[in-house]
């Protein structure tokens, strides 16, 4: 009887221990889950729009915000009759506003880069609505593609800015953005300026590289690609056979001929368009490269920004090319580019300053201007070296060197002793711009605890310039 009592106690202890372990595990799970949540509230601009997971199109007409809840989904909160109305949106809302050059992706997603690198993004991700192509996997069979120009290989869909793509298990896609919401019933390739998306096969094509998107968090897509056999028979990978025409599978062969390199684009225009003329008669797929613009690179120096671009305009369809330079202080200027050139230099800019540069065009017969790319660029700061050579008696010998490409008109070296001005000397800027720099002397009565030399009162092209060039030493 005693042994039976001990056995029962042991069983009860085991059950109790298991319950405690489960409670602890659940507690840890909820703590980890809570810590992984995005606890921020994101205000949404009036005029913005987005879809919920059921593809209901929603427009923001009053002050509101998005916030993530414990289930991992974002909810839309807005005031209505002195009460806060809450509406479930989904795990990855995409916010669009026509007056903003970015779209905003919320939640955890996976950005696929041209290097085949996969980067996990969380919270809110700001994405510029321009080339080059930006591509994200949001979840199983759901993707986001952002670019200034997006179209399918059969040209049934043409849009810009961004496109949400969600596949069903048979490989058919739903396309949604601020302009459209449609369902496709055949395999398509969605093409951006630098990447193409083989939707049904879930493959991202960049140059000669193919990235299998199914390998990113898996896929429940059951689509099986068909292959064309001799004699026009289509054999399914699952074993079924169907009779098909020569048009079937054409895009798989033709995509190999599509030009991915901007450097080879001009040379290929004639060949592609010749093939296009034949393809139109046969009802086949082709890509039209008769016009093309792209911002290749933007580089900066101390007072200049160099814009490198590519233009193909076989039919003279571009009325104007331009860049708009915004100084982010309320002032902007437009500069028109030559279609027959590939580089333009913006001069006389502020040093060490952040600018926003927009690259765009206007087509013949159209009034609207199109912004193809937007980049942020900062001018460089001039180099300056100010140092103490020696302190002898009551005289400081110093040396100052400045950038030869940014030679100031004039400047003065000041000596500050414990913050108070003690002496100053004009600097020969021609000498300062030389390799050995300018060497000068400053006398003083007494040095303090903290002593500072500063190059100040700088003038460039007749204008005062504020620039930090100093040397501090302790007595």
C-alpha cells in the first residue's frame, strides 16, 4: 500500500512538472513573440491607398495610422464618431501615394538582390518607385515588384511604380496596384528595367542568372512547366499530353534573346525590332527597344554632381530629357540634357550638402513629365589640415593645407585660449593649396588649459562659407 502511494505521488509529480514546463514554454513563446512585434504607430498621409489581404482597395481620407498586433498583422486605425475604428489589413501592407516618390512596405519580407543575396527587411521599408528593379518576397506565393516601368511579355499589363503579385496554387497570378486589380489565367513573365519575373515558375531572371524563389521560405505552388516536343506536342511534367501550336513555349526561347545589358542595348535595337516585325505577323511575343532611357550613375565632388545616363531614341520619341536638383531647403532647379550625350555636370553647388536628384523625360505629343529615377546624393567636404608645428616662447608656428580643387579666396586662422580670441592671421590661400601648405605664426601672452586654432572667415567665389577646420591642444 505504501509503495502504491509513492507511485501515485511520483506520477502526480511528473504530471505537475510537465504542466509547469508547458506553462514556462508558453510564457517564453509569448515573450519572444511580443519582442518580435513592431510596436510603432505609423501615420498614413491623406490621399494614400493600399489593399487588405482580400484585395479590397482602401483610400485614406482622414488622419489614421497603421500598427501591428499580436497576431502579426497590421491594422488600420482611424477616428469615426469620436471612436477609433480598427480594420485588419494584413502582414505586409504596401502604401502608395501619388505625391510621394516612394512606396512603403510594412512587415517582414525578403528582398532579392541582383547579386542573388537575400536580405530580410522588417518594420517599414521605404522603396523608391523607379529603376533599377526592386523585388521582394512577402510570403508563400506573394511578391512585390517596384520599378518605373513594369509590363508582361504579352503586353496585357503595363503599369509603373509598383505591383503586388500573388499566385494561386496553379500558378495563375493576381496583379494589384493603384491602377489595376486583375487575375491572369496563363503563364506570364513580368519585366522590369533590370529584372524579369517568371511568375508561374517563381523564378527571378537577372542577366543570365535565374534565382529560384521557391527556395525562399518554401512554396505551395503546384504549377508544372510544360516543354515543347518535336511535332508540336506539349508534354506535362506530370505525365499529361496535349496538342499545342508552335506559339506555346515561345517566350521561354525568346527571353534568352532579350537584352539585359544597357551597354549592348544600342547595338541590339535593330536586330530586336527586325525580329519584332516578323513576330507581329505570327502573333508572337517581342520586346520593343526603340526607345529607352536609364540613369546609369550619379557621382559627386566638392561642388559638382555628374549625371551619367543612357538614351536610345530610334524614332525620336523623346521631346526632352531633364534632371531636377532639389537642395532640400525649398529650392530646386531643372537642367535639360542632350539626347546625343551621356553625361552632364551640375556645377557651383554647396559643399557637404545633401541633394535629391530626379531624372525624367517628356514624350513628343504629351504634356505630362515622367520621373524615371530619384536618387539622394551628397557633395563632398573639402579636405583641410590644420596643425601646430611647434610652440616656442610665446609664439605658435602652425601649418594649414586645403584642397587644391576648392581654393578659398581668403581665410583667417584664429587662436582661441580657453574660448577667448587671443590672436589671428590672414592665410595665403595659394600657398595653403600647395602640397607643403601655408606655414604661419601667432604670438600670445599666455596659453590656457584648452587652446584652439580655427580657420575661419572663409570666402569662396565672393560668398562666405562655413567650414570646420580646427586644431585643439591642451597646455
